């Protein structure tokens, strides 16, 4: 049996041993770490959001970056996304669709729980350069 029997006021209670309690605690931490995570931030000209989730045994990282005040940006935007822990490195150039730069990645073994992490997004457009920092 995983615990000890104890009588208290005529009742029988099972008191789990330390190993069972430790196992349950570790399992709960793991489940919390695998859940949805999000970070957000804004810079002078941009607003951004990161969300990480798990769908059908696949991990999904999504970045949505929009011009502040819904300003129209019709030129391509180059981006470089780097996390503080160096577990994320994405770059590319895209035109905004519906005035939004959406970047979606899927993987089976990447870290989506970036809570406590900081993500820097370097943006270049129309001869301008700016860094957008996402935090929790």
C-alpha cells in the first residue's frame, strides 16, 4: 500500500508517503509547464503578442505583430526573433496581411513555455529599424 493507515475519530484515513506526494507535485508542475503560455509588449511603432500551445501532440508557437495605432504598412517587413534563453531563433521577410505580421511555427520537441523569458523581435521596414520586446 502507498500509505499508512491512521485512525482519527473513528475514521480510517490513508496518509500518502512522501514519494507519492513528491510524484504528484512534479506531475502538476509538468502539466502547468505544458499549458498555454503568452507574452506581449509594445515599442514605439509596433505591438506584439506571443502565444504557445499544444495541439494534437504538436507544439505551436504563434507571433502576431501589428503596427501601433493601426498605421498602414505596405512595404515588406524583415524580422528576427530571439529569446533570452537562445531557444528560439526565427527570421524572415513578409508583407503584412490585413495589417498584421503573423508568424506560426509547429514542432514536436520545442519549448513553448517561455514564461519568465524575454523575446526580442528586431523589425526592419522602409529604412527604419526597431526592437520590440515581449515579456509576461
